[in-house]
C-alpha cells in the first residue's frame, strides 16, 4: 500500500517543518498485528449508559436522543425531531434499551422494539429501522421551507409554502433516486440553514406537509431510513443559501450522492490492530482499522460504497505533525468537530504514527549556585513539613488528594536536595506510599468496575460515592509510583506491585476512544475536556512506559508506545489553529451542556467577558480574577510538577504554534508573571498557589523551552509568581513559600548544558555540574552484572569529550549499532545517547563542554 506522510527533514525531536514523502510499506513484511484499543475499550458508547431516554450521545456532527438529533451552530441550538407511527407513542418514546454497543457505535431499541436507532462516530447519520411502522415524520425547530427530490431523472425543488402534498407516487411517478434533501428558509437573511438528508430504503407512496412536519408514508414498513447532516458541522445563513431553490450547490449534491451510497454499507464496528516498527527514537506505530458493516440494498438497487474513515484528528493534523497516511484519501466534504472526514474506499485503513520521545527532564545539581540550592531545599522542607502535619491532623483515608501531591515535583529535584531534605522525603514517602500502591488503597479510594458490554474489569476512582476522572486519577497514581521508584531506585518495588500497577493502567485500555473522538474538545474518553487532561494522561502514560522498561515488560511497553503515539495527536492539535478551525464553522458551542472551560477575553473597555468561543487552545477560565482581569482555570496544568517532558515535546515538535500560544498570553495578559491572579488571597491562600503552580508555572517553563529565555528572566518569573501580596497574612506567606520546587530547580540548573532524559534499566545515582570547569558527571549502576544500558541526555550543546569511568568514548554509531556495540555514543538533534557497558557495577559518565572564551 502506498502511503504519503510527513517526515522531519532533520529529526523527529527537532521538527521545525514537515516535508511530504511517499512511503512504501509492504503488508507482507510487516510484523504480526496486535489487538489494539478496540479489544477492551467501550469508550464513549459503552460505559455511559443512562437507564432513561434523557441522554446525549456525542457524534461527529451532532448528538442523539431517542427521537432527535441536536447540534449547535452559529450559537444556536438546532434540533431535528423524528418519529415513527401516528399514535401518541410516536410523539414521546417511553424508553430505550441498549441492544448493542462497542467503542464506535451504539444501537438502541425504542418502545419495546417498535423501532431502533443506530449511530456511530464514523458517519454523520443516524440509522432508523422499523419492521412495523409505515409512517415517518420529520420536523425541525426552524421550519423546513424547501425539499429536493429526483423524479423522472430530474432533480426538482419544491417550495413547502406552495403546497401540502410534496410528492404523490400515483400522480408523479416513482422517485428515481433514494434521497431527499430538506432545508430551511433561504430567503430570510439571518435565518439558519442546515440541510438535512433523508435516505430511504423503499419508494414512498407520498410525502406531505402537516403544519411544520414533513410526513412520509410507505405502502409497507419503512424498514430502514437514514437522517444525516451531509455537510457535517457546516451551516449557512439565508443570505449565503439564497438561490438554492433554483440550483443546489454542486458540493452539497455531490455529498448527498456520496452518502446515499455509503450509508448502505453502514459501519457498526471497528477492530483496531497495531504493531511497533523499529526501536528507539525512530520507532513507529503501524495502526490498522478494520470495519464491519450493516450492508443493505434499496428499491433503487443503489450500489453500496464501503468507506474506511480515517480518524479526523489525523486529517486535521496532516501537514502539521509527522505521520504516514494513505496516499489515496477521499475528502468526504464533511467537516466535523474534530477535523474533516477523509476515507479510503475499502474496508480498512492503515496509517503510521511516531512513538513520542520520553524526556524526564531531570536537572543536574550546580553546587556553585549556593543560594538557589539553599532556596530549593527550604521549599522542599516547608512543603513536606506542612504536608506531614496535614496528614497527622486528618487521617489519610479522607485525603486522597494529598497522595496525589506528595512526591510529584520533589523527586525531580533529587540531585539538588541535601541530606536533611532527603530524609524528609523518605519520611513523607513512607507515610503516603502504602496508600498509593497497596490493596488497602483499593478499599479506600478505588472500586473494581465491570463494563457491561466488554466484561472488562478496571479500577474506578471513588470517594464517598463520588466518581473522579478515571484517566486523570490513573495518571496521578502512575506518576506517583514512578516518582517513588525514581527516588528509591528499587526495581523490586515495581515487580512486587506490578499486578496492581497494571490494573491502574487498564483504565487507559477501557475508557478511551481517541481514534474517533479525538479527545480534543469534550470530556468523554481520551484526554478529556481541557488541555489539563491531555497533560495528565501524557504524564501517566510516560510514567508507565518508564516503569515497564525498568521491569522489562515488553508487552506493556509496546502497548504504551501505541497509546502515547495516539495521545500526541489531540494534545498537539489544540495548539495548531484548532480553535480557529471551529470558529470557521461557527461550532464553538457544538454540544448542549459542553460549555465549561470558556475563555474570558478583554472587551473594548479592557474588562474581561466570557467569550462565546469554546476553549480548545488557550488558557481556560472557569472564573475571572476581579483584581487583575486575568482568566484562570484548567489549562496547562499538572505537567510541570508531574512530567515536564510534555512541554519539551510540544516545544520540539510544534515550536511555532507554541510561540503563537505564548504570544497570545503576552498580548492579552502582559503582566501574567508580575501579577499572578488570585481570588480572596487572605481567605483562600490555596487558590493563588493552585493557580500559580498549576497554570502559570508551566507557562514560565514553556517560555524557557520555546523562547530560550535567560536564567535571569526565569529567576524574575519565580520571584514574581511566588511573591506574596503586601497584605497577605503570615499563614499565606508561609504557604506560598512552598512554591514549585521543580521550576526553581530547573532555573537553578540553567547554567548546566545537559539534563537527564531517560536511562532504561539502569539505576541513576546522582548528577552534578561543575560550573567553573564546564564538566558534568552522572553516576549509574546496573541491575545485573551482565546488563548494559543506553543513557539519554538532552544537551544544549555537543560535548567535546565523553568518558565512562575515565575511559574516552570515541565510537560514534547509529542507534541500531549502539544497541549491538559494547559502548559508544550517538547524537540526534538535541539528544545524546551513550551506551554504558556491563563490565563494572557503577558507571560514571563525564561530559566536558567547551569553555567560554
């Protein structure tokens, strides 16, 4: 199969621009595929199963109830209602029962099987079936004014104002096409125009108008009828749709003709398989989506068209992200909330995604920066003393959040901590860790859930009956466990608890449906509603990958490669003009109830007002600081403390988009680092620290990574962000001193041209940087005598000398050669890989950098 894709002209990790290349992949030479997410995931359509008909199911272009589809467009709610039969039951269906569900589709039986509706995230249509009813009625909030049907081989547009009977088979003759298009008034300038496609299995006896209702009568049961919005999320105004009654736009009629064929191969299930090609930084995930269809024929013998849909987030990110896609993709002229639909005319689609790099971002100690190191230790001691005191006052089982915050950013500054600080961290870990990882924690905070369809067991976070975001809390826990492992370097700790750890990880295998929902703009599946959840999930999966590599679990390592490759797309998409894409189609309020994370923006008077636009890209805002006119809320959170590698990834892969992001902040919030927001500082000290540490600190980190800001500027950010207000209470001042140790540690180590990124199955002991001589030293130990390991370092400059236990490393090789050799080094972009041999227990890597003139 021929595929075209995007590859970096230099390296994946230092992508500045992408160049389309033709990539030839032979199916015969590919390794056997492994069952992917579809094996266990029920995602959006399975685990949310309300017993009543009061539910909304998220689709590509609209949501569904038992007898309607709903979409938001141009800030207006558009509802299309359908019903079968002509008695009272037809007006308000009593109940719906789930007949089947999988990770991409659901089928509901309504009113004891009087009819059924089926829908999926693969087509902009709902399939309605009834073997009993012969009357099908459609109505819209904005009355339909025109209908287009094909009679005698000619397409005719009928004004619904001019007659009550639109079509009579006995009088007009048979329809010569299986579809009818309905739309609203195209004469009123500001009226909303949403074209609705009706695809019929049988020839109707008549189509009439009953008030606002379009009624279709059949001489036998309707069997199958489809309702679709063939233009996806696109809509028109009366002004832009003027003249449709004379001639429909060619693109619209082409789309209707396409779906009138494709819907007869209605996709109802997708099996996803994958394999991992290559190792190290060049690894790729090959993914294959194989579809199963409900295939039917109609009275017109319309040839069914099989379409294998590409996940729309891939279509959107084409040209922005390095991936290999099929060469012959058909644009379906159907923009969705996640990108335009594209497909291959086949039963399956294949594509390749790069495995994102792991970068733990561990800064080395710079002893010469005495004041900064002392400050970091003071912060750690204040943080842990306060936290331990809090645990003593309130039994831990009532404080699950405390374990989440316990070791998050402290361990990443391990090299900088003195003996007293390390002792406190040990004490803190001993208090909290048993509740994070033991079976006792399950009784307190977790419950085992069995999905009703897949029968898959997974762990759900609960406390006092309240359910939390599963993937977020799973990420927190995995990150906590990895941090504890990094602190102790106790691999046996992981092996002993590996079953428990993998049960937490199972959340990602059950509750995520990334391939279709995109995780870009709602809180169902994937990385969730805001960029915070994308960062959370990235953190947990990166931690899981590091732990799986440490214990040598190759199967889990491959799975996490696969999941991380997928998560990278919705994460990066938010920063790549995605908000502007939604605004193009006026679909910022695309789903009823999905109004959280709105962005507040300054009006002409300089005051913040809640924007009508859905937040997909910028800082979130669930509230506004009246003091500083600054939007605060869920945005770039958690990752700074949990796993700064996500920001390094963003800075490397989409640097220009990240500059645009920071430029927006600088434009609308020019004093964000001088006047961080807060509400009721004296009354609620946690509020300001929460906002500062979870949102503004990552922004400061991004400034350093994307804009290469100076150490002096970073120090200014830290002083400003964590300086208490003049009127703050003593308690608040003490509280704020805790700060964010990692941000201070990152700043303190900016003199050092190297950071520790990954170390595989080696144990990392310490790392220091001699500022005067410009030399770095890192010590590692190997788990077994015959082991070896590849150490990965991020360098701002290339070292002039590399030594292992004082032996010069002169061999330069490719990554593949490095894996086979006894020792050596390899440089790709900003990363340096060094093979440490197995001949000695403790290995010291020394790097010398060119001295300043």
